[in-house]
């Protein structure tokens, strides 16, 4: 069974095939061509945490492919409370063709995948956000940027989004400099995995060092969903890590600014940078739609568009 729980579930060749498929699906949508390669197929969406982009892009993506999506909040189905996670997975596997799940614990998406008998997509766990990383690197790829010839800098928390970017950067040969406060570096296991894939990872606590010479600066919230209890200590720790005009000034002229969104304006990023001419955050957001349609087709064996 094919799942997308981690970027490490994909090979470099599969990622490049997904990019080509994403581009074709995007062009097709823009041309108003509404084929229905997933007619009669269904996606179940399980969300333990809030979402704008992930929910809308999966639901709309299924509509655009001719299929249907069913949204299930964790409270509604009582995931692991009213019913065990394996039992939820076994039942869903009898009704729908594929599941996408946003969970607090990465182990929950793994348990769903182990028992569903259908493909499972990680829609953000505490460890990874693979759909985001695919849309992000596609956003650079569609602009004609060669992943092997650019330098990426991550500024802020070494979190779930950073982990998937690290793994995808490794697969595609993009050097990635990560600047985090001490104690907030990416998970050592993910770092090791990225390096084993040939990744060139540079870790620093100095945001300027990471930004210097970068073609792309990426940041994310300092307080991810589930970390609200650490708010005060995190705001203190991350003070020097704001992506503002000064930090952007150390990157290459015209460097792109990325953020997975939602943004906490005035914390990790300033309005001037987020809304400025170098920001591609809405392209990233738009591309979630098409990248996930490519993932759905890939996992459901309908990738010949
Ligand atoms: N970037 C992202 O996954 O956004 P949502 O949390 O709104 O889904
Ligand atoms: N790191 C953020 C990403 C949200 C898309 C979080 O986990 O809340």
C-alpha cells in the first residue's frame, strides 16, 4: 500500500513526476478543462486541528477531479476515544478510497495507515507536513528555479514544516541553512535522514548567517498548534528570528520569501515582508490545491492526465 506520511516515502523520480503532474493539472484547471479522473472515488478527511488551506484544497481538489470528500472532525468521530484509531481506519477502508489526516501525534497517521487498507496522506502531524513541502518546491520549480542551483534558508522553529522541507531539499539536492534558537533545532532523526539522502544541511543559531546569499527565505509560526502553553518562553526565545526587511537585506537581491501560512504577523514575519514584492506565499497556497491533486492521483493510480 502506498501512503504519503513523510517526504521520505517518495523517491526523487516520484517527486519530479508529481511536479510534472501538478503543472499539468494546474494548466488544465486554468484552461477550464474539467476531466473527472476520480469520478466515483471518495476521500475522508480527519482533522484533529484547525485548518483553512489543507481542508479547502483537499475538498476542492476532489471536486475538480470529479470525486467527493467527507470531512470528519476528531470530536465528531471520537478518534481514539469513542472508537480506537485502528477501528476507525478499518471502517473507513470499507467505504472510501483514500484518507487524509491532520493529527497531533505522528503515530496517529501511522496507525491509520497500518489499519486502513487504503492510502493515507499526512495532512500535518507534529513531525511532518509533506503536502506543504511538495507545493513549496513546486512553487520554485514552476518559476524555472533549478533545485540543485539554489540555496534555501529556514529562519525560526525547526518544526514539522521545516522537517518536510529538509527531506525534500535533500531529495532534490538543495542546500538548506537552518537558523533556530538553541534548543529549537530540527529533530536529530530527521536531520540524519536528510543527510542520509545526500542532503546538505547547515545548522546555525545566527539568522543572518543563514540568510546571507540565500535565494529563498522561509519562515513559519513560532508557536505551532498544540504549543500554546509555551507561548511566553517561545516569544522570548525567537525574538531575534523575525523575517523582516533587515534580514531580507542579507539574502541575494530579489530573494523569494516563503511561509506556509497561517502567519502571525508582527511575530515571525513583518507585514512589509509578507506583503512585499518578494513574497510568494499566495502562490504556495494556490499550489497546495494542484500538488495535492497530483498526490491523490499518484496514490490512487490515476496519474496519466
Ligand atoms: N499551511 C497549511 O497547512 O495551512 P492550514 O493550517 O490552514 O491548513
Ligand atoms: N507549524 C505549524 C504549521 C501550520 C500549517 C503548525 O504545526 O501549527
